[in-house]
C-alpha cells in the first residue's frame, strides 16, 4: 500500500510540474512569483553572517528580495553622533548583491530604536528644529549615499501615523511638525535619485490611517517630492483584519498613485485579544492561557492558519499590478519576533518555514494559487 501511495505522490508531482511546464526543483516562491512581484524576507544577523546556514539556504532558494530586520536601524548605524557603524549593514548588502536580490533598507526615520542623542543637546534639552533637520539630513545622506545604486528601496519613514489618522506624537513631530516626513523623503531622494522611497506602517488598513496616509502621499506628490510606495507591514492575526478591510486599503492606496509593498508579513496563530498593533513598546504580562500551543498547532487552528495565508496571497495575486513586493518578516518560526510580542516567551507559528527548517505545507498551497492566475 505504502509503495502505491509513494508512486501516486511522484505521479502527482510530475503531472503538476507538467501543467506548469517547470521542473519540480524550480518550483520555488521566487520563481513562481517572478513576473508578479518580488517575494522577500527579513534577515537577522546570524543569517547575514551565514551562521544560520539552513536559513541561508532557504533564503537563496526561495526569496528574490531581502530587508535587514534590525541592523539598519539608526541606533545601530549611528550610536553616537557622527560615529557610524556599517559592518553589519555592509555584510547584509553584500549578501544581497552576491545573490542578485532586490535589496531594501529599513528604516531611516523611526521614533523607535533611535539613539538617545538624536533629539537632545549636551544639557539634555530638546534640540531646535534647525538642529534636528541637520541631524536627520546627516543621518539620511550618510546612510543612503553609502549604498547608492545598491539598496534599491528605502523605508524612509516608519510608523508616524496612528490608527485614527492623527500624527504620532513623537519627538520628530513635536519638534518639526508634519513636515519631518516630506523633509526625510527630500533628503533621501537627494542622496540617491534612483532609489525607490516608501512610507511604512503597521495596521495600515484602519480607515483613519488609510485616509491620513493617502493625504500625506498626495501632498508630497503635489509638492514634487518623490514617494514610490506605501509599505503595509501586515502583522496580522487569524481573524483581524478581514480580507475585505485589507482589500479596501490596497485599492485606496493604489488609486492614490503609489505602489503597495507588503513589507512585514506574518500571521500569528495565537490569541490576540488586544488587536494587531506592532508598537514595539507595548508589553503584556505572561499568562499561560495566552500560550496554548507550545507543542504544535491543533488541526483546526492549523487549517484556519493555512486558509488565512491562502486568502491573503489570493488577494495579493488579484492586486498584483499594484503590488511591488511581498516580504515575510523572517524565515522560520523560531526567528519570529511574534514569540515575544506583546507577551514574552510564547510559541507562535507565523512564518512559512518551521522550527526545523522544514517547508510548511502551506507553501505548496500558496504556489498552487498561482496556477490559475
Ligand atoms: O523584528 C524586529 C525585532 O527583532 C526587534 O527587536 C524590534 C525592535 O527593533 O523590531 C522588530 O521589527 C519591527 C520593524 O522594525 C518595524 N515594524 C514592527 C516590527 C516588529 O516589531
């Protein structure tokens, strides 16, 4: 019996390969999405330096685009004023070039993971608008120029708008007002006129946020300032947001004349009664009830989770003409930030490869979706 089942398996694979006209070893995410959008992953330091060898193998085989999960954040690139540290970012960019990938820089201006000196003078007081502009310009110009022509797109500003459409009351906003966003885009464009420039945020499907981001995009375009895309982070859960809500946002952004990047996709399988915020400073105390699947997902949750991934990819394929890139926020479940957010020490299953580096069955299901498009 077993032998027959194995034979049937081989036949099915051969047949499905024939229908796509592709050898089975070529059926990878990056090949299957080639003429649709880039498919990417975030990279951690052990991956960038080749220490996590099994992940690197997956990245080379499956992905056409990469973004640094952490090492290009300002606290790492410029820990002290004018003292830049580029070793990790250089290694990341070298990896991308060697493997012929579409390289994304994340992120130039973000209120979080920012070195402490950025907003204060030597007496610890807030700097003036002029000084802050100068510091932003120096940071952006130094970083973007270093990778000119090599990093193809930048998350210029990250997480500046709240779900209700108001501006986040960050120090950037307090000192410079809304103008800090167009200023950042100007500086980035001056440093590399060919680079694509994006505004990136989480929960970018809330109607208030959608409206505010579109207004910002239109204002910048009207002033002749380059903005190529919005990055929808897509840290989503099993129920929230609905596909309809998400589609409305994609359509609205597309109509405003920018491309959409799905920038940090992961689908949590864990309970999330607090919603889908990715505000890294949010913390909730550990509670055993909130960590129910330490030894694996029950079949019904697994099925929901797989359906959810397929629903999202179906949506991305439907809107492929507006979507430039879909990037997963990591390779394997063990790498995922979701295991520690907003509760530390849970076991989540948000990514496409499991803790043993196995390709999850959902990957084949996602690939099959492309056969009818
Ligand atoms: O995944 C990242 C995690 O390793 C870091 O500790 C955290 C703080 O720097 O940032 C995570 O990535 C965030 C991204 O840079 C911006 N959007 C939300 C992501 C998840 O928190």
